[in-house]
């Protein structure tokens, strides 16, 4: 008897379960206590170092943090803005930053020194001076930072539900690591005085700030997010391959940056661009692909809500296209003023929230869903009352 071969249909990608907000505080989760213990241990190590900096050079130490704040704020705002629909809880974002600034930096420092000694014994002082940073830091630092993204996931699994979440948490871990590492450089190799801090800020932030730890761990974070969010529609081996490949790519980019090539031969800005621009372009492409996936998910989440009162098909088209959404808000402001623009912006936010509510309930008449539809309807009615053209009409044009 011959049995016809069976084929297994691939499951269609499903939308994430948005709006299941979790916080860092999770006393029933053993990983939370592991996180807290490691942060406390590494935090003491880091604070002692910085206390010594303050005592030995208070003005330079204060200037270091003041200048780095100018770097931290815009990076956080950009990273946060990239996550279009479901902004991550602040406590988890802070936790990612703190892991990079304490655990990753402290344990990496110890391991880098230990392995640097091994390289010196094996290759000699001259070889170690040129290659130790390239041979140790890319592996050691990327692993410790990557562990931070894993820890965040294990504390709040439902918060990493798309690729952009992995980038956000990874970038923040990298940012925390980069900032504290910069202070060590300012107060150490660059001399620890006002002139040294300014020189260090120019070299490590102005010339190099677009490239580095934020991109490395952001990229590997996308890989982890791919692994955990594609359980239903990708084979295990493929998910492992993607996650491992992106982690190795982050290590390779870090190695290329630390390697002695080009630093002495080229001007600083040329060398940093040559070493960092390829990875920056790759990460920009990866982020664009991740955002396109978010747009598709928004459409999937709102598909069953079309014409049920909360959102129309034309409005879905606008919501899934940030450029059109922004253009519509500008047109609203010109036609009806700032108040109407703010009202339209709120309607868009609540319609996105409608998508999030729709992903976590199965009943089309669930109370939360009915309440959110009614809120969207009321906002749209208020827009019409102000004699402004319906958003669906504007959104369907062009």
C-alpha cells in the first residue's frame, strides 16, 4: 500500500499580542532576582570607580557626565520613536540601560583584562598592544550585553513581541555600556582633566557616536527577537541560524572597529566612517524591515475592526503609513488649527490602541473592545463637529 506524501502548510504569520504591558518588578520570577543581584553586585564595582573619579578630578568627572547627557537624550528619543505602535514600559527600558552600564561593563572589564594577559603571554607585548582589544572585546562584551537582552525577555516575555522590541532593548543595553565606557576612557587614557574629557568626547562621541555599541547590541537584539517571535511560523533551526548570525555579525563589526587597521593611516572622521558606515547602513535596513513588519501587523490587527465604528479602511491605510499620517496631521493644522491637529493625533493613537486591544481579545463584543470603538467614534465625531473633512476622506486621497 502506497501512502501519499503529506505536506505541511506553513502557518501564516500572526499579529503580536500587543498591549500586555509588563513591568520590571516581578518578584515571582527568579530571573528578576538574578537581575537585581547582578546589578547590585556590579553596581558597587562601578560606583566605587566613579567615586574615585569624582574625588580625584571632580570637575572633569562632572563635565564627562554633562557632555554624555547630550548624547544619551537624543539617542533614547530616537530609539523610543522607532517603536511606532507599542512603546516599551519605562522600567524595562531603564533596566536595559542599567544592565549595560553595570553588569555588562563590570564583567566585561574583568574578562577583558584576564584574556588580555593571556594574549600578552602568548603573542608578546607589541602584538597585544595592537590586537588585544580586537581579539577580546568583540566576543566578551557582545556576549555580556546580549545576556542583558535575554534577561529582559525572561523577565517580561510578552514585551518582546516584534523585531523592533529586540532592537530597542538591545540599543539601550548598548547605550548604557557605551556611556560608562566613555567615562572610563575620558578619565583614563584621555588624561582625566578638562582638556582630556573634551578630546575624548570629540573622538568617542562626535566622531564615533553614530557607530558602536548601540548598533552592535541593537542588531543582536533583533536576532533574539526573531528567534522568540517566529515560533509559530519558522523552523527552530532557521530561528537559531538568524539569531546566531546577527550576534556574530555584531561581533565581527566590533572586531573590525577595534582592529588597528586605518586608525593611523587615515584622518579620524574618515577612519570612523569607513569602519562604521557599513554596519550603520545594515542596521538602518534591518530597522526598516522591522518597521514594515509592524505596519503589516497593524493591518492584520485592525482588519476585523474595519467599519465596526472604530476605524475605516481608509483610516487603516493612513495609520499603516507614517508618512501619510504625518502629512494628514499637517493638513489638518493648516485647515482647522492646532486643536484639530491634536484631536486627530489623539484619534490616531486611540485607533492604534484599538488594534492592540483587538489582538488580546477573541470576542468581537468584548467590553474593552466596545469601549475602545466608542472612544474612537466619539473622537471622529468631534472632528466632524468642527467642520473638518473626515479623516477617512483625507486619508484615502493620493
